[in-house]
């Protein structure tokens, strides 16, 4: 059936099935096809050359709504009805789950006409998808961070979207029957028109011509020739346009150029057929190319201009251009760490945890127009639970002994806010709220018994007293900020530092006493292995900084009160726990706190990465320093295991002793803290005595190592050395006993200390 429509050609009516399903053909020689049905959770990949070769993707927990291949045919994105996006790599025989994105797309039924399909940018660096806020969000594939956003009028959900073949244009369709064409560099619409009578469900560009095809909900196919206006048609003739990233300048932005470049503020006509960029191409005076005229021989025939378009003085030195260096046609960009809030989880469905610690937990529920926030405590005798309606949509929170702190992003109605609610008060004013300057967002939030600390998108660290007095404001050296944590008067901030050899920024930390305005550690690097990420940062109950990485290793910072002397020491490697030794259990651990010389966490099973509802129970593990691996092949496995346990005890007790000594030597320590330090020193010597006995049992040939153990004893009273002499006598190690007695005599008169100093 053919009919005429103004501006449309070749309008043909098709009849399509109405059941919801996802299907896609890859571009990899058209060898594979994917299928998913609305009642199934499994995605089936079929080799179209050999129909018997089928691969299944089974990680989805809810029905699949869309599937989409990238342009290379080696990656697949699966959009599910629960708002999750699963990204798979199919470059090998076995599919690999690369990333699971939560909160990017909207939760919807599989038969909904709204779209949640991921569209891959032609340059392969980014993906984009419709969001719950009726926008198109671009996401970087390198670190999965949010980049630029295509903001619509918000009158209807996105029903379809498609990049042009070169990535210069983006076509989107909405439930309000409108179709919009966007300039991807400026994220501004170039054309908007209405479809026929039904919402558009699919869009497709012609690979070479100015033609856009789309299908509507009533089964009609439209082919729109000359869809891009004449003034913007040159955009389709450009070579591959990079994906719109935040740290890349948009088209039309003012630039400071030399050797004949335009002055700042000079605006060029974007996309006109006679524009200079289109005439000269990438090799001319274009936005992505080098200057047309280059003074390569130093003759001086090209005049340099400054930012005001004037010739600078010969004696003036100007900084290098901040424009990223170009290698070929691609721009190199360093990989930065995204900010995160310790103890919080991403959205799953309509709820998420804002805070999880040993005091309690805070969780929020999205009610479309507002949120509802619940604060619950483990010790209900000390504090009462409370619940409130949240019109500000708080996205970060901290819970402490004296109160709860919240923050929210800016909106059309208000700037970014910081809110504090104390648990107890003896005045009529119970809480306080403050606004951040316009354009400044909260990146992380922390709470101690003394201060509320906020790091912002402008690089500031803002410190408030518990009752709302601005105490300090300073700019963080390492930006962009990543996270922060507080304990009493101390603040630990983490940010992006120098770029490593792999192109990823190193994480650096600073520890300050904000009350005394003293810096303990300044811009030191956090030691993370390659391909590892920082998962959480917090302070122990004794006041020591701790971090937990994505490999499941818990580390504590030693000597952090002494500038330049800090080091990160592992307290526990969860991958070496005895419960995982059999290999039958697959579980990971969500860090919560370090308290009472234990690691408190939440055990996650079944491939889960974040805690969910109902609230999981807390578990705790004893510290176990990763000293050595199990030796399963050793015939004397039992004896070797005992020796390994003693060695680990010695290292662990030495670490705990160092932490206690730092506390006693650098603070106004109490009698109980000094007593505990003496007890820990005694525990270290007892472990050395046990190791000495094990060495004496092995024979006289272990005498050198046995004497070395005795020399490491910290006791100066002589009691431990006397016990060592008795152990040597018990095993008839006479020579060893004589050397231990000689060491005791030298230490008694102070000669041993002098030898150690030398």
C-alpha cells in the first residue's frame, strides 16, 4: 500500500508482530544474531553461518528489553526491564561480562513503548542510552563515567535513538510524536518535526545518503529523504566525529590559537557549506587539525598573537596550549577516577543505601516526585530511628555518633545543599542547612565527632562545625576530588594525581588536622595494583586510616601522624580466607568498618556486588596479614602450617604494636592506652619465643635463625631472654644458649643498643 505524505517518499505500510522482544545482527561479517524474549532471562547468540553454534548469556536477573551490537561486532549491550544494562565482550570463545550499569536506563515493563536501548557511538569510545529523566546520556567506555547529555524538553519518554554513520548527528524520537536531530558536538537541536500519528519505535540512517528511516507503533515505515537541512548537510560529509566527552571542547567554543588563529570569542558558523573547517579539512585551520600556516623554518614570517589578538613582547613567556595533544586523528585523554561516596550503593530499582556503618544505616526510596529517607540504628537504646520525606532528593549521607549529614545536587529550584540533623539537642533549633555557591556540586561527604567535611566539584574542601559554622575553606591540591573520610579533627581527602604509564591517574591522599591547621601527609600516592580500584576509605575505631580495594585487600596506614613516614600495610586479604580455600564458595565482601581489631563487612553471594534489601547481616573477620601462601604439596603440611601461623601472628602483632606506639607517642595517651602498648609488646615477644622453640626442635643447623629471633625481642627487663635460654637448654642447644646469654649480658649493660645504632 502506497500513499503520499508531504516531505516523505516511499511510504510503505508493514505489519509487524506486537510481542516484545529484542533481536540484533552483528557487523562481524554478519555471522551472529542475538535473540531474547520478554518471558525469558537468557540472551541467545546464534552463528548465522552455522546455526548449531549457539552461545547463551545468563547474567540477567530480569526480562530483556533490548540488545545492541557495537560497530565491530565484538561487544553486546543488553538492556533489562529492571533498569540494568549488561555489557558483554564476545571477542573470545567464551563471553565475558565487562560491566553492569545500574541507574542509566529506566525501570519499565517489556511491553512499554519507551526505549532503553543502548546505542554505540561509531568511534567505539562511548555508549548512549535514554535515561529516566527523558534525556540521552553519553557514557565513556574507558571508565564508564557520564559524559555529555542531550537535554530534551522532557515532554515524553525517548522511544528511539540513532547516531548518524559518522557520529556527527543524533536522531531521537519521543512519545510526544516528535523527532529531533542533534548536533553531537554542541548537543543542540538542528531540526525538530513531528511524526505521523503514532510514536516512533525505531530509527535508522542511510549509510551514505541524507536519508532517515523510521517505523511507528502502527507498523508503518517512513523514509525521509533530505532530512538534514541544507545548512547542516555538510555534517554528514565529515569524517568520523569523536564522541561528545566533557573534557573535549564543543564546536563553536572560543579558542586561543597562534600562527594566524582566531581571537577568543570569535564565533564561527557551525555546519555551513562554506565554513573554513569544511573547505580545508583536518589538515587546514580546523578545529581538530593543526594551524594552516606553520613557521617551521623559524624565519619569523608568521606573527604570534596573544589572547587579546596582539603581538606579545619578545621577553614574555607564554604557557603551552591546554588543548590536548593529537596523535593522528585521535585524541589521547588520561583516565581519571570518578568520585564516590564511601558506604553508599547505586540505585537498584527505586531504592538504595546512602550510608552503611557500625552506627547504623540510611536508605532512601524514590517516590517519583520525592524521596523518603529512613535512618535506623543498631543500638536503639542510644538513639531512636527516624523517617522523613525528602523533597531535595539527597544522594549522599553520613551517620555518626552525634548526628546525620546529607547533601543533594543542584536543581532548577535550588543549588547544591548540605543538611545536618543532630541526634540530640537542648535548644529549639535542631538542624541546619546551607547552600553551596552556584555551579558547585558535592562530590563526597564525611562526618566526624567534630566536623562535617564536604569536597566539591570546584576543588574546594569545605569544613563546617556540627552546628553549621563554616570553619575552613581551602582548595584541594589533587583534583578532581574522589572521596574523603573524617575522624575527630582529622580529614583524609583523596584525589586524582599524576598520570601513570598506563594513562590512568594515580590516587593521592592528604591527611590534615583541620582544627590545628596542620598537614600530616601531603599528596602521597595510594598504592593500588594495576587494574585495581579503590572501593572504600574509612577510619578505624582507634583512629587509623584504612582503605579497601577491589581485589579484596584491607590496608591500614602506619605512621600517618609523622610527615613523610606513612606506609600502607595489609591487614587482611579476603581472597586467602579459609572459607574460600576449598574453591566451592564464590562470594565477595562489602567493607563496613574496622573496629575491635576485626574487619566488619557484608558477605555478598550469587554474583552480587552491592548490598540490597532486606538489610543484610554484618559479619566480621579476624585480621590475617598475607605473609605466605598455602603449601599444599609439602608433606609436612601440618608442621609447616603451624610455622606459617606463628610467622603471621608475629607480623600482625608487630603491625598492631606500631599502631599503638604511634597513638601513645603522638597523643596525650591515657594510662589504659599505655598499658595496652606494653601488653602488645609482650605478645610480640611471646610469639618470638614460640618460633624459637620451633627452630630449636628442628636441630642445631637452625641456630643462626633462632639467635636472630632472640635479637628481635623488645623486652629490656631480661625476662624474655631468660626464657629463651631455658628453651635452648630444654632442647639441648648449648651453643645457642651461650650466645643468647651473651646477648642478654650486652643488652643489660647497654652494649647491644649501641651495636644496633651502629
